[in-house]
C-alpha cells in the first residue's frame, strides 16, 4: 500500500454507520455532513422532524447515505427503541456523536430544580445512556467511536451559565470515564470542545455585533468559528487515525483557551 493510500485509509469511513444526535442544526448537522462525506452512512436524530429531514436530504443530495429519526432523547425509557431504529437503518453502529444539548442561560438565582434537571439530563446523562445502547455491538467488532460535545464552559465560567457549565464540565469527566470503561475493547471515547460558532444556542451572542467582535478578538486567530472548522476533527476522531487516542477533550476554539 502506498503512503498516500495509507493516509487516505486513516480517514476513510466507508462501511461505518454513524449516529449523530442534535443533527437537525448547528454543530450536530455539520458533523453529520462531515461523516457522510468521509463515507459513513449516517443516522440523524433530533426532535424537529422537518429540519432533520432537510438535513438528511442535503446529505443525500451530495450522494451520501443518510436517514432521519425524529425522537425525544430526554425520554430515557425510549432510548433502547431509538437505538434499535438506528440499527435498522444501516446495520450495526460504529460511531456515536452526542451533539444534542441545551443552554437555558439563567442567572444563578433564577435556576429552578426543573431547569437544572433538564440541562443535566440532556447534556450529561443522555450522552452516557444513549451511547451505552451501542456498546455491545462496538465491543463485538472491537471498533467503536464515541464523540461527545464539551464546551469552553467545561473549564471556564461565563455569565448565566452555571448549569450549562456544570453539565459540560461533567462531559469531560464522562468522556474520561467512558474511555476507562470501554477503550480496552476497541471503543475510543473523546470529546470536542467548540469555541464560539454560529448556532441556535449561540444566537444571542451572534445577534450582537459588539459581543461577537469582542469574542473574536479573544481568540488567537482573530475570528470566531465556522461550522466547517469542525469537519476535520470529526472525521479524525471517528476513524482509524485516532486508534490510540481516547479520553481526551480537544478544544476547537481558534486559541480562545490559549490566551
């Protein structure tokens, strides 16, 4: 095999099946598209059926394989059924991207038990319980990839972000614990911590030109993120190139955390 063929193989996801939650928009949608372009058959999961179907069709329009499954991941008793629907689409699942999330942006004094539980459940509990639904098939093939979504708030505090930050700090430790539990069986577990990207969750920031500009100046490269900036690392963590990398959180933030 030539050197160029070997390099291509490291990033080739042909024959792999990926499931991406939160895939109807933003980061999840961009990551699903990247996996499809690398050859994976992708199952897109989110609540909003119309947006999800549009995302899947966009992948098919580019000659990729994709199907959408509208589901509420917060209904924990439904996770086994959702996982089975994912398998029925293209076969055993090798890659799970936990991109579904919520950020309610509440002052500490206004956080209710309900909003606390909702945030911790979707951002921290669901990634564990949903990914665990696929561990048996990953272990049986000695190959699996779990990619969680952390945040700048995994390690830094932002105004009105107490619960979100707590949940995303937990994602980093969850990722390490998943790696300890499953990587000996070929299941690599890593997290991506995005900086500021234009998504529905960050719309309050990007709708304010002054705030957007201030955040861009805080990065080392001088700009905020573009969704395509996430594509390379997504394919890297999903493929053979990351065979000896697990339990890690990689900041994709233009050097925000370096300053």
